C-alpha cells in the first residue's frame, strides 16, 4: 500500500469500519454534518482502513458507503481554503495524501464495492471510480466539481479514465455539470442502478458471487487487469499528480473560487454573466 504522512494526534473518528461474519468489511464515511466532505483526518483514516482490510485475512470483500443523506461531497472547501496559507511543502503533502487515498483503494488486492446514494461530488466520484463495482440508488447524483472552484482533480483522473471515456471525463470536468444515476450508468461510472433504499439488496448477489471465488485468484486477476489497462500508478506518477493538484490549489484563482463558495457569491470569472442573466429574466 502507498505510504503517507503521519496522522495528527487523536483525530475525531470520521471513518467507521466493521467486519461481518461472512468477511464483508464495511468502510463507512462518517462526517454527515458536512455531507461527508473530506479533510486530512478523513484521508488518513481512510488510508488506514483500506490498509487494515487489505492485510486482514478475514476480510473477503470491502464495501464503501456514506453515512447520512449523501455518499461523499468531495473536499471540505473551507478546509481547502485554510490549506492555502500553508507552505508549498505542506500543501504538497496534503495532495500526496489525497493521491494515495485513491491509489490505495484502486489497487487494494481485494474486491471493492461502492454503494452510492445522494450526492457524489469531486473526490467522491474518485472514490466510486476506484472501486471494482459501483452500485447507485436512483436518488444519486454526480459532479466532478473541482474546476468550478479554481481547483483541479488530478488524483482522481486515472480512475475516472478507467471507467469513463476520455471525452466524458473532459466534458464533466470542464462543465462541472450534475448528472443522475442513470446517466452515470450510461457513462460507465456506475455499474448498476437500484431503487432508493435498495443498495444492500442490490449488492447481496454480487457479494455472494465474490465469496465463491478464490481470494488469490481475485488478487492476481485484479492486479493483472490494472497493469494491462495502465491503471497502476507508480511513485513517480503519484508525485506528479500530487504536485499538479497542490500547485493549482495555491493559485490566486483557487483563492477566489474558494472564497466565492465560502461567501456564497458568484466567482469573479462568472459574476458579470450572473448579473446579465438576472437582468435577462
């Protein structure tokens, strides 16, 4: 598993884990007060949870889900805004954590299933795309939102491109449009769509099928597929992704975008058009 920076002292638990008698390890994102948006503690706890399950012989399947009304809302933008005041090196290490969280989930040698409901934005789409199977309920909606706030999503591009054609990643990364579960299935981001409240029922036959397959066969097959698809991110490429991610976050444009979110106003690059749109109504 990728290495990362040390965790802060006794962070509040924002990732919960459990293991069923059948060997289903569940990782629950538990920060519902901010729609499960991630901060550094969440990144490090997620990396630790995936690493723990990777090495636990009792865990046969890893399920990722979110607590509360939404699956995962990407980065906590107020936390991101505070990071801009940090040194370039500190910002880079945060992007290393982000890259390693997605990289580790993508490459963990056990089958992974994302159960998506409600909002799945930015890094949340990366979490889903890093999993082997993605099931979304009909109420799920998605957006690759980073560019809207003057940021960019390099840590999740490899896994998004593993699921969606480049033309789709390009469109939705530069428009930041929202799209529903049915559209996500059409694009390849989602494998199955189920009724609201039906995620566990939809996952059950997939889990049962996985449990009938040899763990070693799964691990070897998964690694070979990722290698053949060019989806294994080595240390050099991971650092390049993190460098680009951190560099964009420290620009004046990112400061303006994040402040527009915090202040609940149009960003400078849209403000003139927003005013014109108001007058046209």
